[in-house]
C-alpha cells in the first residue's frame, strides 16, 4: 500500500511547486484532478491530448520528482438535468479516460451523478425516503432511464480505452452514496464499476468504514484518507442532515477533518488492516478538506499520522511461526 495525495489541494501553485512540497513530505504517489469539481489546474486532458509536446513536458515534471500517477479524479454530475451542464461533465470524464489510456493509468474516479425527477427538471433530485410513493417513482425513473443506461455506455467506452476501474466515491447527493447503491449499479453495469472508499462521507451517514470495506471486498478500486468529526451535541439536537455552510464548524452536526482529528489511531489502524485483509493493496490518498487548519498543516499532520499506519511491505505468504 502506498501513501498518496489528491494533488488539487495545491491548485494555486504550479505543478512543480506542488510536487516539490509533496515529495519533501515523502509522498511519491498522486491522484490528479482532471476535470469536474476537482478542476484542471495541473491537468487539462483536452489540452494534453491535443499537444504531444505539452503532454511530454507535463509527464517530465512527474519523472523529475519521481512521482507516480495512481489515478485521475474527475468528479462531476454527467446526469445533471441541465443538458449543457451534463454535457460538460460527460466531456470531462471521457477526456479523463482518454488521457488515462495515453499515460497508462487504469483508474478514473468520479461520482455516479444524479438526475432530476423528469426530463423537464432544472436541478438534481436526490431521493432519500420511500414515502410518499412519488419518491419511489422518481427513483425507478432515475435508475432505469438515466443512471444505468449512461454508465453502461460510459463503462463500455472506458474498457475500450484501457480503463478497467471507474471508482465511484459514495457521496450523498448522488445516486450512489453507500455500498448497497454501489453494488446495485455494479450488478447492472459490470465490474468496470467499483468503489472509491472515502470514510468521511460514510462516517456522518452512520456507517462503519470497516463494515463497508468488508461489504465491498473485490470491488474496492481506490481509497481516500479523509476524516469526519461528529459533534455529538449538535447531532443530538438536529441529527446529521445539515445544510449549514461548512465554515460554520461550531454549529454543524459534523465537519470534515484531517485524518486523526475525527477518529483516533486505533480506528484508522483497523481500517487499513481490513483493506489488506480484503485484498486491497492500492493507495491511501489523502484528501484535505479540513477547514479548521491550513492546507500545509493539515497535509503535514495527515502524512505524519498515516505514515506509520500504512503497510508498505508485501503481505507475508506464510505465518512466521508456521
């Protein structure tokens, strides 16, 4: 397993400056934002695909710092009811796949997307309850008319271009937000669909990330290292569904934290151990979204916390005492 960073946290710096900082911390594997919400600050697939010289210059920076690209991050909503918005996210995702093929990367990370409630909708409609029964009708339409057909087509495109891992971050607000919905789409589309396990979104929904890892054994294609702190007092009053701004940390039911500031060392050791027990030996990609501390401090503390926990040597083939 390798420690990795979702590199768009330094989008305000040059790629060279960013890689210099990461390697100074001992990190030599990155996940690169390649469109959608992560942006294209250091990776614009359309530009790189159109200019071989620019692509080679870009790759040379990673070679200079001995940094491996583990995955391309292209989170968006290609099923957005606004056709222009959906088309832009779709183009980003397809270009990310084409760039991944070009540079030998086999994993592209994103969201499943979320349609509206009809072809006339303006905004996504995330269904979270079965009653009144109108919601079940919306859910059936979303999955059978939009979600499954889109990902069957896009999954086929990915496989044709050497990307055999589309890793969905299970995120509230989108149709795939937990293991059940991920596996439902995987059954409908095929094993090109798998999970990017980000514990932070699981924690506040009330899931146990270790239970999720075990449930998704064989379908884990990427892992984010991000923590969440549940505020027991605010949650006791209002529950975990919270629309207050992320900057209102003191009054929210929960906030994203750097790894180790939501849950302790034993919690994360158990998480990493179960990833190995379930056959995952990829990257643990730090995603900094902690609003309580700066990017530099949050990243440094996350690296320091995780470095002793990540198992870097191969799993033993036999028991030492056998």
